[in-house]
């Protein structure tokens, strides 16, 4: 920027807070200054949403997951409308904030399944005992409600649902996890590795039902009392957690006339169809993909910060090759470490190298396409993940006789 510009960021989650922080750092290091205003409707300071399950499990206090204080002004208010012609954001409390550059980091909303009895006509709140698991308020409400012996049902067997189920079980609840598809964490894992996660959960005392659909809930005096399955079976329920995925928050962008498909459409400069408006994080769709992960959100925030703080051409964002890591029950009994990267399901003609040890609960698999490593799954022992990730991220060609080097990388000593 040739002079101090007004940058308004809507959304104080991981992407928005990191962008504000980096703009402050780049300005402090001698770059052109930006006057940053961060709008966040949650009443908590910005926090790392990835660690909410650790807060629910009681392993981390809420203040521990707070993000570094970003630069500039912070307003805890909901943005309601964007006036593109005036370059102004109108907020719910009547505040108007003018911008030279506007960044949408609005994140995503939890998906609430169409369950019978979940929302009665005219209701604005979920029944008592029914919780989404997306925000710090969700986490704190769940934490206050859970107690030893409580009957908890978690709907959704993805990454969030699995993490929530483990956290509730650690707090002493009797947990049933219900997943509609045929395996847990189907977006990340193949059948074999998913089965190891399944076994880990049951070893922690969690009852797991896959290929099982929830039809509705039973409510008495405003409190959930049962979960009704499609096969007619009822589960007694004191606490129901809905972890059925998320949907990008695109309402502001759509109402402002910006391009939206699944997410807010952005180009390689993370710019929408309006050159003064950008989008990053869970709400942004780049080259047909909405990531919904922490690593791409941080990479997009870094790229956009350098674009907005620089005097040269925009920094091009070329997509993120994200590696997902998860530790179930860290420091507790029967822990399970997981790392997933790239494409874990082979296409016709791909080569697959895998090593499994059912006794130790470990599994390693990589997918090779031509002379490139395109994906992999490691469970139970992650010493090799660093070496494999470097090969994958660098898109390095493998030696012509690739099986022996890959077997070396897949062994515990290979990552050292």
C-alpha cells in the first residue's frame, strides 16, 4: 500500500485473526501500514477452533486456546450488510465501518439435519440437551452439561464427531456414536484405517453404529429424552451432539451480489468479483474447492496479508496441499495418532503400498501415481510422516524402483 488503507475483516476465527495479526506484523517491520478493523460476532477473544475438543475433554482451559491478539481495532458485533458502492459494512448495533479493502473470513455454520422434533414451528432455539459443536459457546455449554453416567448420543462420524465422542467419553459419559455412511471419517480414511479408528473408539467404551440413520428425537418438557433411529430403535438420550458437517457462510456475499457456489468464489489473488473484496478460510472457494481446514486458512491469510501489505503485484495462491493430524486421547489410555494427506483412495492404475499390524493397531498406506506420491494414511505410529510429507509436498519424482524406498519410509526408522 502506498498509504495507510482501511482493511476491514469480517470474521475473527483462525483465518481472520491471522490475517489481522500478519498485517500488523508486516506494517511494524517497515512495510506500508494498514488500519485494520476486525469484526467478530462471538463474544470471546479469537480462539483456535481446532482445539475445542481438547477444551471439552478437560485437557485444555478455554484461555489456552486463545489466538495471539491481532493488530488494530476489534469490534464484537455482527456484520449485517455490505454496501459495495459506498464501501461500507453495516453492523447489527448500527455501527458503520468504511473500508478500502474488505476481507470475508466468515467461516462456516454447522449443518443441522432435518430430524423430526428438532425444531418445532416457530421455535428459535434447539431443545434443551441438543447441541451443535462448532463454537466456544457450544463447547462451554456441552462442558457444563456433561457428567459421569450421562447418556450422550453423537450424530456424525467425521473428524469432529469422533473428537467430540472421545472428549465426552473422557468426561465419563456413556457415548453412542451414530454415523449414516458405512465407515467413520470417510472423507479422510479408507476402509482399513477407518476400522482401526472404530476399534479405538469401542476400546474407549464408545458404542459405534455405522450405516445407521437418525430419524428424529423425542422431547419432554423441552428436554431431549430419546434419539429415534430409522430402524425404529430408540436410544435414551440426555445429551445429543450434532456433528453433521458444516456449510460455508456465504449469506453476506450473496446478498452483496458477489459470486457464490458452495463458497465465495475467489481467484488466485483471493479476490472476489469485486476488486475491493477478498475471501479466505472456510467461506472461500478457490478453483472449485472449499477446504474447511486450518492449514489452508492460514496459508490463505498469509498470502492475502502479503498482497494487501505489498507495493508489488498480488501474491498468487495456488491451493494448499493439506496434511491432517489428529491424536485421539492424548496422554490417556489407548491413544491413537492419525495423519492423512492427499488422495488416499487409489485410481485405476495407481500403485498402493501398505503395512498393517492389527495387534499393535498400526496401519500405513501410500498411493503412488506414476512416479509421484499422491497420498497416504498413517495410524498408530507417525515417525514416518515427516519424510513422507516432504516427498508428497515437494511433488518429487520417486526412483524408478519405488517400492523399496517407500517401504523404507513406511518403517518406523524411515522418518528419522
